C-alpha cells in the first residue's frame, strides 16, 4: 500500500513491488492503529472511539445489575474502556480530544445519574477523576 498526498494517480504512474501492482490508499490500519496519509491521527481517534462504545454500553447496562461501588465501576471503566481509548497513544501523544473526553464524561455522568448539562468539574470532583488527557500513556523518546 502506498500513501499519496495528491488526489489520484497520474495516467502514466504505476506502483509495483516485485512486478505486482500496489494499491494507493488514503488510510491504512496497522496493528489496530489507523494511519492516514496526512499524518493526522484524527481518523485513528474516531476509530478507537467507535470501538470503545460497545464495552462502555455493556458496562453501563451491567453496573445497575450489581451493587458495585463507584470506585469499583471507575476501575472497571479504566480496565475495559480507557484501555481501548489509549490504544496507540504512544504515537499520537498528548492530544486533547473532545471525542475521548466525551466517552469518559458519558460514563461518569451516567454513573452518578446526573443530567448531561451538569458541570464537568463537579462530576470529576465527586468521583475523584481527572480528564483522560492525564491518563494517556507518555510519549516514548
């Protein structure tokens, strides 16, 4: 697969490897990370958020079936959902992503059974949590 910054191939342009044609793509998934020809990881973050919605919804549905403390539920969120959200964060680094934080806040507000418009700082304070930007794996140097 080949990344190109231009829209399409020129009529005379052919990419081959060992006499086999190579596809020209705009994005490529490698080891669960979506790589884009622009070098922007926005597509990867969208992909990771989409994957994390299923375990989040399962956790939210099951949390009412069992009498678990908020601390235990937050640990379950960190283990099952935040782990997915931080997938390949070593590459895209400390990016403030509204999508990642939206997933985290959805969990926190549903756990506390408060309205969506409730103050974010109050929700974090009540649960003793911080925004996801502080839980992202450090960039390796």
